[in-house]
């Protein structure tokens, strides 16, 4: 009897972990924690980095780009994308959500338009809904707020378009197909997927190059993000859309909470860690001292060697600390019209696609062929726009984006201090929360069909 | 984390909407439009493949006041049943 009870509990646990849809609040919190962890590992995650890298490969493959892009297994952006899609795929297999879902033909046309809009939009905004909004606000960058505003405008207009489309477009709107597999096979594939991820992480960790070795954690944490988002069906475009479509504010509230938790985590990392080991600290304490030493004038050879090593180590420390947590690396020069226009185009595209940057990738892992088509067009258009923007210095030059034509590079704590920055993020998220909650009952912001 | 509600067998359906292959938000929007075409008390059947509909359709029913009768698994798709208020 007790054995039957125990196996029942094991079954329930599997069901909870792999089959039921996770509640939105819990998903949002797990996503915030994983986002903080990957930041602590060394970089925030994003979706567009992967999609652009894959787009560059397509352009290189067909001969449009002459320069070979960085390897999909070495570009950290691409590794995030691979981990993320793999996590979502594993979740979809274990939860029996995976199947090849072929949409009606009109949806494929929309996928192409969506991909182009999202690629162009994320070039203007300096990231998609993740890097340009979620992680931007989370990284205390002002440009996150302007993209947030643009996203709302784009999503509302996109919703109006979809209403119009439902009245006027009749071609190719039905006849979708679905190719499913036996559930048992999906469970086996899901388990093989987990094994492959672990194998991949160990493979990275064993590499002699420090950078390549660090990709182990990037791969695993991204997989956790993809798994959680698929299981919770946590979709940011839905958070922006639903209050205006049905009034439902569950996801909007969850995204608001998730951003706040992420911002607190980022503030802890960015405020505390630079005190101990950022490039600024290393530079002021160590570099300025060792730079003054002329080792040629020192007679003692052993001491000269030691000092040479010290100089190298200090230089290395500055470089790696810069790469890791220095706030300037994750602030974009798009606080202004760039992120508003970018958010608008991206929001519109996400409505055509039925998924934002992250939502597109986890739906790819679920077998939604429409989103499979969004990704290459998103990647190609973003790769072309980014190359062009770089050539004309659209976003200015250097890490501080001096002379950006898209807006200002503003790390909020530089202007307001950490306290006021966190207060503003908290206030903005609280306001968003209250407004969507109020709208759920009053329906004042619903766009009628 | 709700359990799946299974619809009773042999429901008399007034209208069927084919939303197979469609992804979020199209299945729900089509449902919203399609339900305008049936009378109060009649049943709309929606054929779908988007796992998100499992949450979206019951959630919308609760909000709009329609009765969600449940779903039935078919060969490679799901049939959802909604009784108009």
C-alpha cells in the first residue's frame, strides 16, 4: 500500500515539474533569479544576440556578408539561444506539448513581415524585449523604459491590425496541420536532450580557454530560462497585449514583479561587486601604480620579471572586469527616439508573430513552424541593420555611445544614485501593476473588436 | 496549475472553428469572433493545436461569462467546447 502511495507521489512530482502549466508569478520569479544568476556568471541574457548570429551565418552562407561570423558554438549570444531553445524543447517534450505545428499559409506571410519588423525594431532599440527592455530596466539602463513605452504603442496598434485582418483577410486563414509523435518517444527525446546539455556543459568547462570554459554556465542557465518560460508559457508580448485584448493582467503583473526583482539583484551585483573588483577599482589601485614602473631600469632580473607579470595580470584584470559587470557594457545609447521607435516596430512585429524575442524562441522549441520562419527573417534583418548602423556610427562610438543619433546613453545610477534608481523602477512597476489590475475590472483600456 | 477538464461525450455542436496550426493570440481571437455567430445556449467547438489554448480559452470563458465545457483529445489536435451565455 505504502509503495503505491509513494509511486503516486513520484508521479505527482513529475506531473508538477514537467506537465502542468506553471503559475505565472512563480515563473516570473524563477526567471528573475536565473537572469540575476547569468548576470553574476558574467553577462545578462538576450534573444537577439543569438538570432543575429544565426542571421549573419545565413547572410555569409548566401554570399552577402564577406566576413565569417563568430562560431555558433563560441558566440556567447548564440550559446544563450541554443541553451534557451534546448530548454524549451526539453520542457515541451516532457510535457507532451511538442509537435510540428504547421500554420495556415497566411500565418507564414505574417511570420516573414513579423521577422523583418522585429529585426529592424531591435536594431533601433538596442535589443529585443529582453535585452532592450526586460534586462535593460533590470540593468538600470534608461533605454529600457523608452522601449517599454514603444512596445505598448506597437502592441496596441498591432492588435488593431489583427482585428482588421480578421474582418478583411480570408485567403489562407485555415487548414493548419499538426504532426505529433507518441508521448513515450517525446519523453525519451527529452531525457536525451537533458543528457546532451549536461555533456555540452562539461565539454565547455573542460576547454583550456577561459572564455570558452565559461560558456558551460551560460548554456545551462539559458536552458533553465527556456524550460521555465515554456512551462509557464511566460510571454512578454502577452503581458503587453492581454490587458488590451481580454483585460487579463496575470502576465503583466508577473513581468512587473520579475523586472523589480531583477533590478534589485542587478543593483546588488553592480553596486557591490565594482567596489571589490571592477575595472575601475583595479585600474585606480593597481594599474596606475604598475604603469609608472619602468622594468628596463631595474637591475634585479627576478624582480623585473615579477613586475612584468604583475603588469600583465593587472591588464588582464581590467579587461575581464570590464567584460563582466561593468554597468556601461549593458547600457545602450538609445534612451530617446531610437528605443521608442524600436519598441514600436518590435511590438508591432511581435503581434504579427505571436511572440516576442524570448517568446519566439521558446515556441521554436515547441515545434511552432510559424516561429521557425520568424527567426531567420528576424536574424537577417537585424544583422543587416546592425552592420549598417555600425558603419554610419548610428549609435555613436565606444562603450559610452558618444554621439549616438538614437538617443542618450544613460546608466540611471550615474544620474540619480542607486537609491533613487531603484525607487523609480519600483514605482514604475507598481504603477503598471495597479493600472493593469484596475483595467481588469474597469475594462477602460480594452481595444474593442 | 489546474487539471485538464474533460468535456462530456456526444455534445451537440452548433458551429465548429478550425484553429489548427494557429498560435497565440489567433485561436482565442477567432473564438471570440466565432461565438458571435451562434445563439445563447448553443455550443461552439474549437479545433486547436496550441497548448496555450488550454489556459486561454477557459480563462476567457470565465471572464466573458460563457460556460467552458472542457476539452477532448483527438488525433493530433484538441477539441474545446464552449457554451455561449
